[in-house]
C-alpha cells in the first residue's frame, strides 16, 4: 500500500497544503502543527475570522456552542460546527464545513475540509482527510501500551517514525465504523470503510473494506 501524502490526500482541501507538500509521509508533519497554526493564523483576514483568545482563530460563520472548550493554537474553518462540550486541547487545524461533535476531543491534529468527528470521538496526533468520517465512539489511539516509539507496518515493511505519539493517518473519503479503535500508526487509504467495533492496526489499502484482522476485501 502507498503511504505517502500524495496518495492519501487531496491537498487542495486544507490550509496546510503548502506545509504538507514539504513531506513524504503524513506522520512527518505532526511535529510542526502548532507552529503551522500560529503562522497561518497571523495571515487570516480579520473580516472573516474572530480572534477570541490568544492563538485561537474562529471563522465568523462557524458555529461554536458555549460549552465547547478551545485552547490555542487552533483554527476553526468556515461553516464548521463545534458542538456541546467539545474539548479542543490545542494544536488543532480544523477545516471548512467540519463537525466536531459533542464530547469529542482533539489534540495535535489536521482535519481537512468536510471532516466529521461528530459523537464522542478522540482524535490525537492524527491527520484526517477530506470528507472522512468517524462513527460514534470511534477513536485514534496514539500511544503504544509499552510506550515504545511507533512503527508503521505495511505489508512486511517497518517504517520508524521516531515518535512516541502517532495516531491515525486517515485518507480522503474514509468511513470509520462506530466504536472502532485505530491503533497507533494506523494508515487507511482513500475511500475505504472500517466495520463497526473494529481494532485496526497497520495499513488498510485504498478502496477497501476492513472487516477484521486478516479480513480486508477490495470494494466492488
């Protein structure tokens, strides 16, 4: 499976386009998300974005419920909805027309445009592509139980990330079923589906259906 940024994402659907273009693999971009947001934030037009707190920029046409918590650095894009009790811990670049749902937690992430994390999701140290969707209660696990550095596993190939925290790299158009766990270093190719209640490890090819460990089929 191809794990490169160019294979997973259409970069025309994120403010991080120029930044991501500098890297080969998406997890290489995780270290600089905070600095990226601070850099972009300074360039955002004041007639389109409010600046309610230090290092926080929210599009004027976004909807943010009063019970949501947003810590900088953070950018919330146009027409995005941040629902009740959402917990944005910082280093979150959220695109246009997204949904950050009730009790959803974000930390050190890039969400492309039209991403939905609408119900009880945890997304940390991850990049979610254009029009990707995480079902209710599905999460990204970003730290291994043995606390060792995360290694990306792809068809027998092992790629060292050099990072203790790596969540999931989710391609454009991916559907993650309810209650699923994307284990550290999971990569899911474009337009693939993950069955509900799955525990996903390693790489899932594009245009596939993940039914369970060792049971991945191509879409027809």
